[in-house]
C-alpha cells in the first residue's frame, strides 16, 4: 500500500453541512466528502484490492468507489483531515489478515476443575430442597 500515491488519488468535494447552526451554516461549505475508486487505484496491489473489495463490500458503490463524509468540525480543513485519517484507518483494518485459530484440547486440570465446579453447584441446589420427613 503506497500511502502517498493513494493520497494523490483521493477526490474531495465540499458541501454545506446539514442540521442547525444559525446564520453561518447557510454560507459555509464545511462538510467534506471523500471519494476513492479502489479498482482504478495504482497505490494498491491486486491482492490488496481484492481484500479491500471483499472486506468493504457493503460500503462500496457499484463502480467500487468508497465514499466517506465528515461534518464533525466547523472547519473544512479539520473535516478533511478527519475524513482522510478515517479513510486510512479503514483501509488498514481491511488489509489485516486474522491469524488462523489452532484447535486445542482442554487440559486434564481444566477438565477436573470444570467437573468440580459442576459437582459443587449440584450440591448447592440439592441443599435447597425441602427435607424428606420420611413418611
């Protein structure tokens, strides 16, 4: 993953934020929308592209573009920084390959411990019963 190349391929669009904000909100375009086309990117290898397309499948458009928006801050520059950071975090998480789980058997001690605790619970429940008066 070539971060500099990917950063050059990012497209930004500024727009007006939604919601309340008074008079100023109608004049300023502080919301930032980031668009990144995964299939045409030259900063990613083919293997990385496949992994990202698989992992972020639900977030992609039909032409395999990833669109992120940010309107948390009042400043357009701050929103741009936030959305770029969020984008690279998302890519990094998508490229993580989880370790394969090795199947193991429980140890002898853990089996004994489990059986002891089961026996103790059973005895506790038996002691709660009404005593048999022997009629």
